DNA sequence: ACTAAAATCGAACGTTCGCTCGTTAAAGAG
DNA sequence: CTCTTTAACGAGCGAACGTTCGATTTTAGT
């Protein structure tokens, strides 16, 4: 699997994205017709991600958002009840689709090594396909309130669990060396996150996402595999 | 070298820290007596880092800063000419002392492997000793203006160069495998940064900074060493 | 103790913020 | 076309923002 092949999976998921956001936040949204909500929520999310990536969510004013979306101040507030609520909606929405895709990527039939490759590539390609979302989610996570932050941490631990389970299974089947697998997961994630956090660096190094994937896999295999590759 | 031994190096450097900030920004500071400036700049920096880590620099108001430092609004503005200028001062100051310590840690006599170990540990221990500074610098870097952002990128490339040079030297001496050393540096840095970016995770895993250092070195050695360790 | 310089103070200023609400425009049914 | 529901509008609100500046206090040399 390379990035080009993966892209289609994401695009098809993205369409159901703001639809989920509608059903999830129905009670806070004053507009009734689903088609209108989906259309405008998509505009609002996209604009928020754009401005948020440029100057940060806190520095974005509702007047900025109004101009970018083409909606008036009053219209905006028909789709969310406060600025903070908009942030929460975006974060939840991003987390949910991320987790959904990542969990679906793992299969029982595939061996641990194959599964590890799959989740690494899926994580990486997803962040590449939805770069503004990932960057925004990472950077603005600290601005959430205490409850939402707790949920975000739980989500991260769940997705870490997917990696750790694969590593543990691999150790049992003697495919991987024994290690502190939670720690291994942490450093793998660190490398995965760097792809979208330090985008300018990889652009300057002229490394494609497929090349980065191969490189990461070599690093991980070098550390994890019980029997080193030739 | 473990963290306990390293800490003293940092503490001794930290004292000259706000003194440098004074000489560097003398023209923008209205207060004349160096001793007063050093004392209050230290208070201001510390308070900014504290509030900045809690709610972000942009969300910190000058009234927050006034309360935390115990200085009035007017007094604060005797030490910097604007809020943005305060951010720039903090970032420059942090970058400079970071680079200084990192460059001093490398020695000609030591071999590539030893030097690689040293810079990794130095980077990691420094971030541990000055955690709020590192977190703040990383997270608020995106809020800098275009010129300052460019300088920040140049600084990062310089410090990446320290790592890359060691790796290249190691390849020439056949201590390290041939690789894309710039890319190796990038992923090493990603893992180093994760220590202070995802502090809660490592706390939850109950991993000390010394243990993390050893773990990182094993990952890097597994990937870089020409002749695998026993 | 006196005084000039240095440092600190905090009310006040103009601007911008998130958000509301009375009003207007658009959509849809009969 | 009419009437009712739904969506969009944007001027205006009070609060909070960064910043200033004349008044006040502290410091230090004599």
C-alpha cells in the first residue's frame, strides 16, 4: 500500500464526516434541515482549520471566521453555541474518524509484522491526507477544558493500545524482541507525529510520504524484529 | 552521565541567562540598573512560562502577568516594549542558551558513537531541566512573525547539523551504517521532543528520564551501528 | 535630612473581542 | 400568490484587551 492507494479510503470517509458532526451535536444546532447543516458545517470546519493553522484558534476572531466562510455572525452562531464549543466539535469529530479508520485497518488474518506496517502506514497517510486537521488537533489540544482534555488523553491511550497489542502479540509469536512495548509505541508515535508537526523540514529534505513510511518501517524493524532482516 | 550529574551544568548556565537577555535587549529596556533588570526579567520570564504553559501565550493577558509577577502594568512595560517583543525575547533567550550548551557538549577527542550518545543525552536532559521553556518554545514558535520564524528555523537546522555531522563522521569511520543522515536526525529529534511534549504519557508509563535516555540510545544504536551490539 | 533620579503605580484610552437579537430574506406548502 | 416556517443578517452590547502616562513611591548620593 502506498499513499496514492490510501487516499481514496480517506476521501470516502471524509464525506460522512460533517454528517456525523450533525447527528452528534443536533441539540446545539439551531438549523433544522440536515442538508443545510452538513453543507455549512463543512464550510465552517474547513475555514476554522485554515485560519487556525495560520494564526491559532485563539487568535482567530469570529469576524475572521465570518469573512472566510461568507456567513454572518448570526448565522455562524446557529451552528454552534460558542467559540469553545466549535473547538470541541472539531476535535471530537477529528478524533472519531481517526480512530475509526485506524481500528478498521487492523485485521486478524495478518501477522504482527504486517499489522504493524499497516497501522504505521495508515497513521502516516491519514495525517498526510488531513494535514491541517492533525496539526490543528495536536496544537489546540492544550486549549481544551479539563473534561475534554481527559477524553482526548483517553483516545490517545486507546490508539496507543492498538500499536501495543500488535507488539505484544508479536513478542508472543517470537516475531518481535521483548521490549517495553508501551515505550516503543510512544517513540513510534513521536516519529509519526513529526511528519505533520515539522512539515517544513521534510519538505526541505525533499522526502515524500512514501519514502518516510519506508524509512520509519526500517527504523522500527531494526529495533523490534527478533531476527534481523538481510 | 546521568540526569543528576547533568543538572548542575544547566543550573550554572541559567544564572547567566537573564543577564544575557539584558545586554541583548538593553535598548528596549527603560530600567537602568542591571541588578534590577536581571532580577525582574527573571520574574517576568518565569511567570510568562508558567502562564503560557497553562493557557498559551496569546491567551495570557498582561493583567495575568502583572498579577503573577507582582509588578504593575506600567512596570512591566519598562522591561519590554510590547507583548510580542516579550515573546521574541523569551524565544531568542531560550534558543541561545540551548545552542550554546549543545555545542559545548561535543568534543573532538570522543568518537562518533560517544558523541552521538552525548548530544542525545544533553538534549534530553536539558529539556528535562527546563521543561516549561522547551514546551513553550515549541508550542509558541508558530506565533512568531515571519522574520523571527525564519531565525527559529535556521537555529533548528544548525542544531540538526550537529547531529548530522556526527552521523556522517561515523559513516566515514565505518562505525555507522550509511543512511540518509538528515532523516535519521529528524526522527531522533522527534523522539527527543516527545519527552517534553507528551510528558503526561511518560509519567503514566513511570519512565524516568535516565531510562528514556537508555531506551532512545538502544533504538538509535539498533538502526545506526554498523556492527550490531551483542 | 534633603533632593534629584530611578522605578513603580494604576486609572484611563481606544480597540477589538465573543455573542445577542430584532429584523429581513428565502424556502416551501397549499 | 399568500402565508408560515426557516435561515441569514449585521449593528450593537458589555467585557476585556494591549498600551500609555502623569502621579507617586523608592532609592541612593550628599
